[in-house]
C-alpha cells in the first residue's frame, strides 16, 4: 500500500532573481523549483555566493523575485508572510525588548504563564527570564530568538539562516534539541547551514544550491556519500565517509553508522 506524501507547506516555481551590476544582468537565482512538505525538516546547503541567503530573503518577504511563483498551501502568497517565521543570520538584530520574557510574549499575547514557563525551560533560559536579552551568551541569545518564533502559533514554516554560526558544542547540542522540539510541534523547518553533521542528524532532505540552481536534492546519506555532489556543492567530505573508505566498509556519514559496521 502506497503512503501518501504530506501536502506542501510552500512551493516555488520558476523563481528567478536578477541584479543589475555595472551594466550587466546577473542571476542570483535561476529558475528555482522547490517543494517543502508540511512537517518536513529540510536543509539548504551550498558554497558562499550560491544564492542561499537570496532564496531565504525571498521566502521571508525581505526581497521580491524577478519572476516566478510562490505558493503557500497551494495559494499564491503575494505579499503575505503571516505563516512564516524568519531568523536572520544576524539574530541579535531581532532582539528588541528589555527582557527575555518580553521577547517571548510580544508576538503572542495569548500565551499563558504555564506555557511561558515550559518554553523558558525548553530554551534553557528560565533563570534569565527577566534579564536583558543582549546581555546573554551568543547561544542563549540565539535560543531566545528561536523561542520567540516558536511562541507565535501561526508560524507554520520556520526559516533559519545559518543558526549554528559561532556556536560552541554545548550550544549546538541545545539548538539541535530545540529544533527537534519545534519539529515535534508540527512546524515545517527550512534551515540554511554549512554544518554537515547538524544537517545529517536533523534533516529529512538536503537541497544543494550552486550558481543559482539546485544541483542535488535528496536524503542526507544520498547527498553526503556522493563525492560529485559534494564537489558541485562546495561541501567538505564528511570525516566518517573518509574513514569508512579507509576501513573498506559501506559508505558511512555518522559515527553511529561506522560503529554498526565495526562492532
């Protein structure tokens, strides 16, 4: 019996973004087609200058495409973005209130105290709820921004631009847990990252962008075990892939996969 795929939360068709630079027309995005299914966890990867931030900005409404169509739940989006929460790469720019508590409540006035306490604990900032957000550590600040997006119930699609930049190992672990929690709440997540380990552990699908178009779309293992795709996408070879080749075992992306072969 065939399993029906979840319907698309967002769909792009023929998206192009052109810039005029010095009398030349340059295509940052050149005919992008994209479907992100409801409840899916998808990662956007590729080299610097490939068009990742441009695509994120178009999805969020910060930029308009030169041509093409954006659909949410099958309907043309126009200028509406009420279903979309966007975390900028410079997440600190989104901290505008005097306390962590205010940051989490300003976009959701109906949140109860109990719901707020649960979210504060999930973010690991309960004891800082009355502190000035910009006085927190980088990892804490990032989690507060993400928490503010989670607190808004109508944010069905979360766009995250390089959420792991500058994070230490503990902050990365906390972020992974929080993103998994968001997925459990039914959020659709599309995040831009260079972190192969994070993408392989969390994402259902990887979209590899290079020179303004997708060069590959697939499951993490399919993408990260393909050297040609890694080359085209400007991605580093996963260390476990190199180790599995050295050991003469099936291609492995994660430590767990390697351990299954050698133990």
